[in-house]
C-alpha cells in the first residue's frame, strides 16, 4: 500500500500550471472513435483514468500513442473488437462513454457496468433511454450492457436530470444518426462545450452546447482532427482552495476564470481576497475568513467535485457553515476522516453542518474517492503535525503530479510503501 506522509504548517508559495481537464479529455478520447482518420489530442492530462481509458480503446484494435507534453494520438481505422475488458472497465466510470461512439459508427457495443469512485448512485438509465430513442436495442446480460442498432435515426429526447455523461453519450451517438436529434434539459458544463467543439471539428453538426437544448444534425462520415483540451477547472479550484488555507502566495496558471465563477464568488463572500487575470488567479492565505453556506448544483452552480475541498476550508473558518450536497447522496465519506483531524462536522441527511475550528491536527486518514483525497491532502498541509494518508491511488485518478507540484511550492511530503502500523 502506498501512503503519503505530509508535514503540515509549512510556508508554501509559488505558481502551479493547470493540466488539461480530465472530464473533457475522457469523452473526447471516446469521441475519437467516430472519425475515419487519426485525431491528435493536445493538453491531455497523464493520470490513471486517462491511461485506463486509453488501454480500453487500444483493446478494440485502435492505435493509441502517447507523445511528450500531453499529446495523445488516436487512430481508430483498425477497430475489430467491440467488447471492453472488465478488469479495466471496473476502474473507471467514463468507460460507459464508449457506447455512444461505437453504436453510432459500428452499430454495436458491449461494455460491462462501469466502476469508478463510490460517491453515489450514477445509473445508466438516461444513457440507455437515449440510445433506445435513437433506435437501438439495449439488453443487460451478466453485468454487461449490450447495445445494437442496424440504423440510428434522429429523435427528440428529454433528460429527467441534466446528466453530464448521458448528454455526452447521446450527443456522440447522434452525430452519425439519420436526421435531427434534439436533446432537452442537457448538462451545460464547459466540458460539454469542449466535446461539442471537438465533434464539430470532426465534421459533426452540433448546436446549442452550453444551453438547455442541444440539436445534432446527423452526417454520414467524420474525420480525424487536431484538438486541444480545455484546462481542468476542478484541478484549478482544488489548488485555489489550497492556496486559501495554506499558501502565503499562490498563482494558479493556465485556467479559464469564467469556469470558476461559482467558487470565486463564494471565496469572496467568505472574505478571501482573489486577484484575477486573463488566464490566472492569485490567492493568499487568509488568517481570518468567515463561514459561508454552500449548495452543490449542476453547472453553473457550485460544483460537487469541489465540495470536499471547500468543506475542508470551512472546517477552519470563523462561524458555522452548512454544505448541502444535491448531486451525489454518498459524497460525505470524507467527513469522518476530517473529524479524525479535529474538524467539527455533523451530517444530517444531505447537509453537513461545520463549526469552524482554529486548527486541524495531523492524523492517519484514508482517501475514499478522488476529490476526498484532494481534500485530505489540503487538510494535512494546513494541519499541525504529520498526517499519514492512504488511498493515494484515488488522487492519481484525477490529478497529474499533485505531490510534485506541491513539493515545488515548499510542501514537505514523502511517499512510503507498506501497510499501516
């Protein structure tokens, strides 16, 4: 077992460059299967989720090649297999995004039920409802989703919830369907817009991404293209929150501040000063800031993927804050770990009530999912004494070189192997 030993209370300062967005890279990698020629993808983060999806795509007979500086080359012309290996699918939720492209181009896909972080129920029903509306037949056998269609035809589809994955999957499936597909109540995240821009560059006709309604006019063929993925707003938000709690002076670079508007407004509401540039944000640790209330919502509301991190910040704020989690029902697993470090948190249903404390204390804690892991690193950097953190593999799913970046700022972190105790 890999563990981190983090010494808290050190002075951190410097700059961090943000990598490409995990949640944009994954659907775009899947979308590369739609083209008849090679796509060259830039600004792809080298993280385990991306690596595992690349291995799944490669298992289909696709040529997948990593280059330096975040470049990924995907040549799909030799696809000869349409069933994803379970041992890889169980590691990554985004494996389900392969269904839409495979169905659109080859009329068949067989994907085991996906894995990923256990942060709550994330059913596939909206994805499958969309595929069926387009004319596909969907069956489930021994935990494998089997989707087939002789032909896909445009349809009007309404999503009961603005699911990011369902929006992406149906959008990709519709690119090669006959006629016009209209998807209502869609997700509006920046990653959806980036995927739509990529699909349009391939030759698709997608309109309305970033609004409540997306319309796709099907085309007969798509081609490869060069595309650079947008910066990761969740990675950026994580480091901004770290800056607020434990950095004397931190500049977070290669970002799109507009994508972080909900976080920036909340930090300013708490009394934390932020300097904002065209593609950077500068933040300094504040000794005194007040508690605020947070409700997670679909974009452009406060992101659920920053909820554990801002809870860590509220654990040392002045006063009482209430965080309401409206997206995932099981996304408070980090609470018990923060309480080990001295945080005063009480959970009532979908709400966490946080009484701010002056100082967190180092302890042995475990990361239960990706964003919880980031929150615990953040807590450990701000805490008094040493923290031993296990579950490091979760952090590696979504943050490229996090430990190296923090060490460069002055953090004292070392990695050790072996079981606890």
